[in-house]
């Protein structure tokens, strides 16, 4: 079934996350259907009072490793992209987390996924104290969470009337 591509939004306790249309297009391009391998990358965006905006997502790079049930992002390639975005935006476009695909409708994280985002938060020097983890499932489904130093909070998708 064809679905229009538009911004999507998620909310949690005190969180409001907007994922811009261009990022949604990337997610849809790499949806893991049939025997396709996992894909993933980093999330870049802006933090504002009251909401966070993801406006860029990288695609798998030459140095990344992947298979049907795993995706391992290259740290060096990702760091170059983060640095370039930071410099070009004069410090306003920042690293916000990680995304990858699962071959499921309504995907769920593995223990490895949760451990990875906790490790990223602990080991990354940033001005923010949280990271997002997005797992892209099939048929425009997502698992979205925000990891901070204390806990991981699952965010719920806001369903807009007239848009699937």
C-alpha cells in the first residue's frame, strides 16, 4: 500500500520528537523486506526548548558491516560526518543518536541494541545528556526511545488525521 511521506512525530513523558520528511524517506528506502540486510546510521538534528528535530540521517557507509540480522556502524566514518555537520552548522547541528532496521512489523530492540545506545551515551562527549534510538520496521513502523543517564523512555507515535 502506498503511503504519503511526511514528517512523523513521537511523544513521551516530557519529550516531543519530530522526524523530518527527508529522514523518513531514508528510513523507507532501507526498510528491511524479504532477505534484505539490516541498514542504519546516525541521526543529526537540533534541540529546541520543548522539542527535538531530527533533520538528517546518514545511510550505510563502505566501512559499515551488516547482515540480515545485524548492523555495525563504523565509528570513524560516522565521526567524520558528525564533525562536518557540526562545523558547517557552526555548532548547531548535532549528533542525536542511532537508527537501524529490523525485518519486523512493529520492531522491538534486542539487548544488544539497548546496550549499544547506553554505551554510546556513556562514551560520547556531548552537550546533551540523551540519545535517541530508532528501529525502523517494515510498513512504516518504528520503535523510538530516548536514552538518558537514568533510563530509557519509549516514545509513542502521534497519528495525524488524514496521514498514515
